[in-house]
C-alpha cells in the first residue's frame, strides 16, 4: 500500500467481470498511473480488455459517493456513519415489528459476486432479515443453471465447467464469450483459447440469432430463432439416443449403449431416469423442429453427429438460453447432451473445479431448496431463498398482509436491469423506507431515503470465492488492497456487519456473534480445502502462500471428480426431472402453433466497453459513437420503409421506446437486437457522464409477467415487438 509518494506496481485481479484477469496497477501516492495486463498471471497471461483501464475512472469518479446520503426535502444531505446506521436499523426493525418480517425486502445485484465482503456478509445479512422477499440479479441471469445443477447433481453450484483447453468440439449456444469474456466459465484470454481449439484440429460452432463477435472467430455460425433452442437441443438428444452412429475409432474411451449414445463408463452406474428421458424426447425430430428453429434438417443432424463423434465435445449455453421462455429446459438439455455424448466429467468435456477454498460437495449448506414458499401475489416458487426479481413491483404495490414496505438494495440497479423496470421505478416511491448500499446515485438508488456508499474495491483485500470455482483451470490468488482505506470509509462487509448489529439490537438480541472479516474466513476455508497440505499429490496453499505469489497460482487442469462429490441423496445423477415434464408439452404446442410470418422478435446485446448498467460514467468507455442502437436486418427495415440511422419507435406489450436503428446483415431476419443497461435520462440519477450518453432501457420493453415458468427467470430473448416509423 502506498502511504508515501513512491511509484509502486501492485498485482491484483480485475473485479469487473468473471474473467478475473490479472492486472499490474502502477500507483504514485494516491494516484493510479497506469493499468496493464499482468504478464506473469499464469491464468490470464497478460490479457485485459478496455474496461480494466476504467477502474481508474471508477476509483476517482467525482460522482462517486464517500459519505452516507440522506434524502431531505431540499435534496441529498451528507450525514455521519453513526447517524446513518442508527437511522437504517431503526427503520428496518420498525418496519418488521409493525408489518411482519416479509414487509422488508432485499435485492442484491451483480457486482456483489466480485466483492468478497459483499458475498459473504451480504448473504449473512439477507438471512438475518428472515424475510421471504429476497431477490437478486440471479433471476435475471443464471438461475436456470443453478436449479438444474441442484436437481441433477444435488447442489446449486455443482456446475461442470467447459474444459476449453482440451476440448475438440465446442458448441456455444446463446453466449458471446469474445465480448462477455465468459460467464459461469471463468476464462480470461478466451480468444486465444478458442484459437487453440482450432490449432489442435478442433472446431468451434456458435448458435445465435445474431452473427456475433464470437461467431467471427468460430468455424461455423448457425442462426436460430430466439427462444427455439430447447426444440433444437431436445432434437439433438433424440438423435443421439436413437439415430447417430459414429465410426468405431473415437468411441474407444467410452462404451456404447443401446442406440447411438455413449456413456462414460464411470458415470453409467450413477445415471438415473435415462429411459424416461429417451421417451420424453421422442417427438423431437429434425423434420418436426426445422421450421420452428430456423435450422435445416441436415444442419441439425450434422450437429448431433459432430457432438457425438468428435474425440471430445462440450455444449455450453449461457444468457441466450437461460433468460428465455424455455430457460430451464435448455439448461437441462445442455447437461443431458454432455452426458449422452460421454463428455460430462471427462477431460475435454465438462468438469468440476477443485478450488483451493472448500469445494462444493455433499453436505454443503448452500445445496439449495425449491418451492419452500411462494410469492404472495403471483404464487411463484422460491429457489434457494430467492423469489424472482420480476415480482418486486407487484409485491410493493399490491396491498395486503406481507406487502413489501421497505427495501434494501445493494450493488444493483433493478430499475434498469429487471424486466419491466419502469413498473418497479413507479412502485419504489410508495415504499415507507428504502436503503441502498451503492457508491452511486443511479436510476434505482435515487429512490432511496438513505444511501450507504462502500469504499472503493481498491482499498479492499479480495479473493474470488465464486469465480475460482467456475474457472476453466484450477487457480487461486489473493488480491491485495492497493490503497489504504480512509478512517471515514466503510467496506461493504463492515456496512453489513453494522446493519446486522443494529438490527439484532433492535430485536433485543445482545449476544449475537459478528462474522469474522472476509479474509479470516478465506484463511479458514483454505484449511478445509483440497490444498491444505493433507495430500501429497497437491501443493499446500494457505494465506501465506497466496501472499507470496502475487500473480496467482496455477493448480492444474480440471480432472474428473463428479461421482465422489455428487450431492444427491441417492448419489445418482438425476437425468429425468419431473418438474420439467410440463415444459415438454408446452414446447410441442409452441412448435405446433408456429407459423412463419413477419413478426419481429427482440434479443439483447453486450459490448466490450460496457458492463451492465453501471460503467457508463467512465468517459473513456462511452465516448465515440452511440452504442445504444437497435440492430435490424436490412430486409426487415425495408419491409417497414425504414432506413438505417432513422429514429424509430420500438413497441412491446408493456412499453414503447424511441431509438436509432442500424441496418445489419449480422442479424437473422425477423430479429432485432438492443443492448441493456442504458436509459440514464431518468430524473433523479446523478451520474453526469452517463446522463450525456443516456440511451434507452431495454427493460422498459421486457415483461415482468412473462418468465421461464420453472425458475422464474426473466425473459430477455425472443420478446415480441413491432417497429413503427416516425412520420
Ligand atoms: N463487456 C461485457 N462483458 C460482460 C457483461 C457486460 O455487460 N459487458 N456482463 C457480464 C454478465 S453480468 C454476464 S451474465 C455475462 C453474460 O455472458 P454471455 O451470456 O456470454 O453474454 P451475452 O452477450 O448476453 O450473450 C448472449 C448471447 O445470446 C444470444 N441470444 C439472445 N437470445 C437468444 C436465443 O433465444 N437463443 C440463442 N441461441 N441465443 C440467443 C445473443 O445474441 C448473445 O450473443 O457477461 C458478463 N460480461
Ligand atoms: N434486458 C436485459 N436485462 C438484463 C440483462 C440482459 O442481458 N438484458 N442482464 C442481466 C444480468 S446477466 C445481470 S447480472 C443484471 C445486472 O443487474 P444489477 O446487478 O441489478 O445491475 P448493475 O448494472 O450490475 O448494477 C450494479 C450496481 O452496483 C453498484 N456497485 C458497483 N460496485 C459495487 C461494490 O463494490 N459494492 C456495492 N455495494 N455496489 C457496487 C453500481 O454502482 C451499480 O449501481 O442485469 C440483468 N438484466
Ligand atoms: S475481461 Fe476485462 S473486465 Fe473482465 S476481468 Fe478481464 S480486464 Fe476485467
Ligand atoms: Mo449477469
């Protein structure tokens, strides 16, 4: 840490996205001089993207809050931390004592997973609230993946990761890792890793309604109608069960069983329900789904063959197949395909990590639960203590017992990030009290009565608890603080600790034990992990080891370990999932009802220089041409007598926005694409640069009533829209 004005280089992983790239940050006193990729980081090998440099802007942003802010009739007023904690605890406790525990809600946003104190202490705080109304960005994101992991493997975070460095055939469906830098797959330097697949003779295939930046580096791109993926994936399953036969040679490592499918010998005895699965997909043939998916029957057969007959293969599906109408069905099919091709828990297929901190396994408290309670208004099931974020607005506005009257948001911007954010925006002012833990006054936190701003991440020691568990190699590093925290600043975890203490005191609980600081917990969890020195096969990793390896430590390639870690009661992999069975007739009906017409469908888009809603206040990231553009195929524009560059109205069942359109041959005809996280024109927000690059919010068009019915996850892909020319 720099207490003087000497020039120093600090090594630290970037906390902005899941790739955790190693950074070399040069400082002089309190100033950041430069941010570059850390060439000695064994995992990211010097790769960084343009967002990393903006860490500098975020750290020294004049719009960043440093002091608690209280909303008063004359505007925001800085108050002391003591006053703020006292007020917050009183308000939260009195809401619950007057109106019951469920009257207080909590929403946690995405940056929380990049902040160790937020992750551990924020989760503990949410439990302390004893409310059924807990929400997070997960229900706008990866919840289907967690739910399927819980049902199939017994643990919501038992998520096999693509072994990208060894696979021979990589099928990417509904993901754009060249821009997103990977998700639920921590994979820095993904471009070179994809190229390496090709260099060793393998293939990368992308299935997406847009020809993406990832398609551009892949061997093949295939268009698919938004939301039709489940039909394709179930057809691939059926073909593999029934039809596809591979030449004998590549089968050597597995054993063939029944029709075409091949089960890894060590998995076979542990798979339950395969026959029922085979039966349930029988109606999905290439001929039945070709029109609906937009693929040709030969394309579908060839995909099945490639997946099955490549030496190794891996199917990977992310946002595009999670946040859509059949999200849970898609994520189940992804797992099933990896099982049926013999590639689950196999080098070159998909594998669990063996992280340095305690790995997920049987008996873990975070395993999960489903449907223990339901949302009050719409009766949607909770999953692992969370209700869908899409019900927040109605739970605030619909009167009655259990109505939400106070809300805590932390590290989130649900007005821009959750479906029908404009409905939530209208509901927030009716709350009795709202508290936000956030460094900015943005489109959501501007509705708070009190904002508690955490210290900059750069003053905090950090360990990537979750992302090391999702990495494509076993890897570990501890990230030092690079500046000293000022006396009047609070870490996120300290904020949660203080709030917890205040709440306990208000409840008359005086002997509650505070949680230790995050790094003390990491130190303890390292002693419970696979590298605690008890195995001669593995190096010992403790806090001291981490501190003496500032570039991080490579702990080797992923290895099979699923069977010994399975967390299901019967130690089986549950292939047949009863809760998904209603989805199959629903899908068959959608296929049966489908008619080719001129209807338009909207999907999302990410950009390398943007990160959800909260980095548009960095001038270096937003400068240049407008990025919040609607992309449309030239034919669709011509059909509406619209030219590229025109302003148009884009209308859905719940909203209408005005946006500039750009003609793009990259779009599948009939599909439009708009990025999310924009819409900074809203009054109340105080991010000056973002306000000048406002854009429009995608989520003024998405529908909070239309969700993946199984997991309650929002739908951001395949929204029915119409284009209107502005005369
Ligand atoms: N630069 C940048 N990086 C980011 C983020 C960011 O905002 N900016 N956000 C981070 C976060 S929070 C996440 S969760 C990850 C997400 O990581 P990814 O899932 O890799 O990112 P997306 O760009 O959302 O990719 C989804 C893809 O699905 C496609 N798609 C949309 N609808 C459908 C459909 O119905 N079927 C199919 N097959 N495809 C469809 C879209 O065209 C898009 O290419 O990225 C992370 N990284
Ligand atoms: N239409 C559409 N909507 C989407 C998506 C999409 O693809 N399309 N993607 C969805 C996905 S994948 C995600 S993850 C969500 C994201 O949704 P959210 O998490 O709700 O929104 P973010 O834009 O990530 O907002 C992050 C907030 O955290 C604050 N913040 C940053 N760092 C810290 C910190 O260290 N501590 C605290 N306390 N606060 C911090 C920022 O100031 C900002 O207010 O959006 C979802 N919404
Ligand atoms: S890809 Fe960019 S934003 Fe993501 S961790 Fe690496 S440098 Fe940071
Ligand atoms: Mo996300």
